[in-house]
């Protein structure tokens, strides 16, 4: 029905992956790795979204395409030489009457950094050009098949309520192990159509929603409706600035909660295709997961747990202001509409890593850690009279969230005013500023981010100096 009545596939595709697996006919043991340039165009192919699990070095050597076995696989190899999850994907591809299948472990030369750099950045084309994507939701690793079930959906008694159907999909798909993988976020967003194979039933997802095996349709929340867009993220363009900004924030927080086996290699690249799609649609610039059109909002990220691990990138290329520098969950300080101060010169500079900033000073305040947070207090204490006894009480004027959880005296900190709430009066000294805490580096007028927070405007200097945030 989707082929004939929907426009999910769009226009005829003009881009194909560099390599594909020729699956041949039903029950055939013969497979072949083929260069798409050698295949008569146009043609359809299926892509696989799967969990690698924890394969042993021996399994990687046996199952993956490497420089050592590349030529051999171009000549052909056996169906029975592959793990169960790949065999099941081949079976489904054949049942869909398609002859070509893309699997990352087989179609990208593993251990070849140059091939990985070339192919890893082409995921946008791989998934968006596929006839559909097979999602092995019930398989936790290569040796788990996904066509066997622990419970047959057809044997369930009674008619499921709408809420039960939604809850099942959320549990089996959205919260399933496959969707704990960071790579799968962009695989889902970029795929035009996806078939989810779960332990209980199969789901079909396309631009028109999600269908269950009994053909009941699941109502999608707004966020998922944007992800189901076959021309992602075109549906966002008519949704307005605030909705689009909130969606991008949700996307980033979702991504930060997903797992990467090698974050130092994959943190940036596993988000690159989805970021590139958004960049083109919004006609903006993106650097390290931060879009220029939402720059103030997206700089106001904070760690969601007590501490995030800083990723040791090989070339130290990821700047301190990017959420991609850390491996762990993040949230954003606010989703409210923000008012940008008139004298704020916040912008990307002409290098890859720098942001132009105006640096101010904290004034008449100090910080102290409390329950994992760093509370900013004014130096002037408030006098309260209780039962004729005068008590000096500390007055809270703000809060800081340090990226690494380390405490420091706020008097020694510089800060950058990012924004204030739309509701605040610009002349009110008690209005709240959203700020970054920064410190100078060894470079002239260069700073690095330490954390993020809120503070009353009266405790930040009016004077500022220009600098670069790296």
C-alpha cells in the first residue's frame, strides 16, 4: 500500500552506497559483495539497523569485511558463514523481492580508517536512499536472530486498547535495546520507511504513521511525526522558531542518552548526517552539534548526572562549548523564549572552533556546593529577626552547574551573559541572566567553558571585554 498510495519513497533515487551485498535467490547459499558502480542502475536495496553487541575479536575477523578478506568477498561468500542477525536480514530482503542489502559490518571495510572516514559520513545517503530499513529490535547482538518470537502476537487474547498498543510500541521499539545506540537515532530519522522486528510483533513505520500486525494505527506524538518525515526535517520548516528549537534540543538530549562503544571516534560522526540535514533545511551553520540559528539556546546545556566523562579525542578538535566534548546525558537550562542583550556579540568566528564572546565578571558574590549543585550567594547577608534574635542569613542569587562537577570560588570566575527570560524587565537588577562560566586559557583573550548557570543581573558587571571561546 505504501508503494502505491504514499509518497514516502519520493522521487527516483540518484545516490547509492559504495558497496552492497547481492543476496541472490531464496534458499541460495551464495552471496557477493558488489560495488554499486558495477550494478545496473536504478535498483532498490534494503538497509539494516542493528546492535553489534559485544563480538569477540575472532567473530569480528570472521564476520566483518576487512582488507584481508575484501577481494575474496568480491568473488563471493556463503550465507552460512554469517551470524544469525545478518542471515535473518538476508531472508527478509529476499522475501521483499529485493536483491541488494546494506550492512555496515559487511559493506564498510572494518579497520580501514580511510574507508571509514569516507563511508561513515555518508549515512544520510545510505538510509534515506534505501527502499526501506530493517530494524532488528529484538536482537541484542549478531548471534541473536530477530525472526523468532518469545510471544506470538496472533495468540494474544482480546483486543488491545489504543493505550496498550502505544505502550507496547514504546516498550518494544522506543525503549528497546536497539534504540539505546547513538547511531540508530539518525538511522531512524533518515530512513524513509522502517520495519521493526520485535519479540512480540512486527511494526511498519512510514510518513503516515506506525502500523501494527493487526493493521491498527498508532497515533504519533509531534516529535515522532517530525522524525517520520521522509524528507526530514521538511515538516519542521512550517512549525515556527520555538517549535523547531525545542525539537532540536530534544534531539540532542535524546542523542546524549544513547550509547557509543567508541565515543572518541563516533560521537561527532554519528550525529553528522542528521545535523547536515537540519543545517541545509534551516540554511544555517552547524559546528560540533551546535546550530548557529539557535546558538544561545544550544550553548546552555548542562550535565544531567553528577558528572560526565570528558572524551579524549585524538586531535583535541572538539571545543569546550560543545556538548559533544562529554560522554553522558545532558539537558538544557531552559526551553523558554530567550531575550538576547543588545550588546551581545555571540557568533561563530572565522575559525572552526571559536565563538566570539563578551566576557564579564561576577560581582559581590561567592559560591558554595550544596547537594551536587553550586549555589551563588551574595556577600551581603540578610538580617532576620526570630524571637528577638537577629540571624544573619545567606541570600541565594543564582546557581552554577560545572561541566566536570568541580567546585571553585565564583570570585575568580569570568562569565558570559547568553540571554535572559523574555518576561524579564531589562532594567530590573533582579532579572535573571543565563550565563556560561568561563576561564582564561594560555592564549591571549581566549577562554574555555567551565559550566553554565543563572544569576541575578545585579551580580554581573556591566562592563565587558571581547574574547574567543574555544
